[in-house]
C-alpha cells in the first residue's frame, strides 16, 4: 500500500500497526510486602472509639490527640457527641498546666518569639502545646494554617505539640473550641499551654478569659507606641515585651520599655495583685526569653499563694458555661420551623426602614 512492500509474515486481512500503536510494557514490580495495600486500606477506615481516643490521650499519643481535637473543632453533631464523651473521660486529668496567651500587632514576630520561647521551655524538661489560631477569611472561611511551618525546629520535638486552628471568624480570632483543646492537651501531659492569637483588638478579652498569664508583644520604632494600641489591651496584659530588641533597634526598644512602664503605673491595680512590667526581648536571637519565662512563673507563684489563680480559673469556667449556653439556646431558636425565613424578613424590613431592631426582635421572641 502506498508503494511500500508488505511484510510476508503479516496476514492479508490485518491492518498494519500505526506509529502511535502502544506496545505492551513490562508489568509492575510486585510489592515486597503483599499486605501493604490491605494495611493501608485498614488504616484509612480505622475508626477509634471514644474510649480508645481517651486512653490514647492519657498515654500521651499525639496522633490520637490530634484526632480528638479535630472532632472537637467539627461542626457535625455526631462528632461533637464523641468529643464530649472524650472530654468527660479525660477532664479529671486536666488543669495541671500554666496557660499563657500571647498576642501582638501584626508583624511583631509572634511565631518567631514562640519558637524561641518554646525551645527554652523544652530545655527545662517541660512539655509544651501551642494552639496557634490562624485568621479565617470572612468571605470563604478558609485559613492558611501555616504556623507549624513557621515553627519548624519546635515542631520536630517529641515534647512539643503544635496545633494550628482556624479562627472561623470567632470573636477575638480565638477558635470556638480552644477551651476544649486546652483540656485535651493538659490531659495528654502538656504542662505548658501557649495560645497564639490573630492580633490585637478589643475582642482579645476572649483570650484573656481562658489563660492564666497574658503576654503582649510590641514593637519599638513603629510610631507613637502608646497610641498604637488600645488601653484596654494594655490593662489586661500581665507583661509587655518589646520584641526585636536587637541591632540598631535596641536603643528604640529600651526607650519604648521606659514609656510602657510609665504608662502601666497609671492603670488601676489588677485584681490579681500582680504589678505588670515591661521588658525587651529578641525572639530571633533568644535575648530576654529566660526573663519572660521566669516572670511567668513568678506570676503563677504569686497568684497561687493569694488564691487568685484558682479563683480566676473558676470564673473562666463559669464564663465558658454561659457562652456555651447562649450558643445552644441560639441554635435551638434558629432550628425552629420557619424561623430563618422570619429573620430574613425582619432584616429586610429593618434595612428598608420599615421597622426598628427592637420591635422585630420582640416579634421574633413572641413567635
């Protein structure tokens, strides 16, 4: 055909193979372990009971701790039931830690500081859990969850547990289930809990309501220091640390420290009886890290002796109960038949100026 000679071995009724014809290749090399595929299949379908998860947490199993926190953070009702069952089992083993909240303006170097601070804590033979709250998008509710990559050396330690969680738009950038995660980490044997928050704002009171010691990180040389942060945040801080106090920035940090200390003396005495201080530090170079840790321990000893430490935790639990109760009542309210449609109608009337907010709320409650 087309002037080309035909292969004598090729049958007359067979079409010659084209240039794109795929020849059979070499078969795959069989696995050295014929049970690997079956094991992987089993692992994917492995479902732990609440009892197994609780026992794993109490034995310090970080993998099962992560699974339990995932259940805590889930919005599925069946997951929440399992999570609550786990919490009930491990709750008696929780509470034996110092909880430290760390916040600061964007770019202050929170992750770098926490890595240096955390490594110092580990060097003292303690176990550290970092609950890093990542900001969620208000539009897509997605988050980057990159804190684990920013704390690379800390993440490699067997005595450290880093859990980035999305804020999910909750008040103050604190994940809705952070409190439950704290209890799980404590039950797993972590005696130091750090909560890294999204940033500074009035809603940081949420962080303050779940920690023992509140550390505020600040920068020097970024404008008027005392105008760059709200007074309410400074009043909540048990310690202010001016970070990046190294190199050419050190003199500015020292001056900022003096300004903050002067400002702190103007505030009314804290309920804890503790006098807040200002210090300088460098998370990148480890400067001042040990001083900050020692001050946190001094705070714990001072407030434990006065009885404030335990009283504060009891008040935090009461606040947690009330917040959870409000959420449960709101959920039940919204689940009533036709309620969401009534709410949308009320919003429309308010937006068009046909009704007032209070009038529509009263109408919904009567319904």
